[in-house]
C-alpha cells in the first residue's frame, strides 16, 4: 500500500506536485528505515519536494548509484560493487578503494547481493573524486524496475536552502535580543553562528538559583519570589558565562518555548573584540535586584495573593447566602439581554 501511494504521488513531476502530494510521500517514506534514518525529519520533508521517479526499462541495465539515492519501488537489482549504499551520517568516515572493487560473476549470483522493493542503493551526498557514471555504488537490474530517486545535486541544494533559512532565523533572533542592540552586522553574524535551538515543555527548570550553606550544617531555605517574566528578546545566563558567578535566580518555563542557546565554550572561543563588546553590552544591562528589593517584591506579591483570596471568599459567601449555584439550573448559562429585567 505504501509503495503504491508513493508511486501514485510520483507520477507528477516535482514542479507539478502540490504540497498535499508531497506530504503523502513524506508520510510513507518515514516507514523505510534506510531512507528515513539518513536525515532528520524536517530535511526528509523538504527532500520529498524534489523526489522523482526513475525507470529502468529492461534487465541487465546498469544504474549508477553515485548520482543519487534510489529507493526500489518495483523490480529487483543486483549490487555490482561493494558496498552499494553509502549513508550520509558516515560521510566523513567513508572510504572507497580505488579502483572500485567489482563483484565477480559468481558473487553476482549470491542472494545477499540482491536488492528488492523497499531497499535502497546509492548515496545522497556525492562521493568526491569519483565520476557520477563510475561503477561505485552501482547496480544491475534483474528485471524492469522503478525507483524513487533523490539526486545528489537536489540534496545539496535543499541542504543549502535549509542552512540559509536557519542562519536567517538565528540572525533575526540576535537582532531582536536586547543585549545585542546596536551591534554591527558582522558581530551579530558571529553570535548568530553560535546559536543552537532547543525546545522545552512547561514547568522545565532551565537554570537554578545557587543555594548557599552559611555554617556548613544548616540549609538556608527561602520562599520563591517571581521577580519578572522573560519574553522574546530577553536573555539570561550572561552572569555565569561572562563573570563566572552563580545565577542569582531560577528560570522556569511557563509554556512550550523554543530557545536559542550559546555554550560557554563557544563564547570563550570568540575573538577578543566580540567578547569585549559582549561584556560591555552586559554591563550596561546588568541590573540584579538587591536583597531589600527582593524582600519588597515578595511582600507585594503576598499582599496580592491575600487580596485575591479575600475577594474569592467574599464572593463565595454572597453566592452561598443567596442560594446561587454557578453552573447549575438557571445559572448554568448566561442570560440574553431580553431575559434581563429592566430596573
């Protein structure tokens, strides 16, 4: 069923397909591990828009694997060289002997070298130093075949587009961050290049306040005080990275958030000019609350909580003495303007 659905969507050329048809291809390709495990899901989804069908009209037809990755949709092939498949994740470690070892006639008859529907051969990333029509990663068809093909040139182009998009997103984040306000574009690009995206669920403790033990025996416990909310453009953690001091407060997520993070090691690897600019920007914005200010904020928050509890208690008592039960009987809905009597 999955093969048929993919073939049906691939009948159209990439420029003719709609996003809905590309989504169908993406949905089914996730169930073919040899292909789905090659790249992250968001990259695979982009590659579905450039995937196309490649047909082999007869048997004993050579298909060159160094031109792209092929997923067999119909028929079967025999590997002509070993290996016949090169994963992208092993690109840096892969080494192929030269000249390419060609399987002997008796080895071609071995069933283990036969590839059938649902299996892959070739590569997404072209093997440098080898011609596209070399026998490297090539196969021989045993019957008329059909393949889903993602060419190496299309893969390189898609990866380039994705990287450019991510760089633009990181640069946009750096531009709206208050600590980088008025920075020159060159320095912003250096900072943006260090950003790594991370996602967190609600209630996740991102950083914890440093607790102290004054006498070494008794733990000092204090009630938490919310001293503010962070919104897009705000940053935290600079005091730890730049000054090596413990965090003066804890930061906890209130909703699902996506955060751009920069590691301490990456900051230390920056050039002297950028590090100096970062320190100056932080010194201007550094405004940690004193103990007295935190105490005043705590008192204000406690008074607000007490006032909310008092109002809730008064309203509950009034409703109880009036015999009003919100959510039940005639109080289960809001009356229309016509149902409200004139005074």
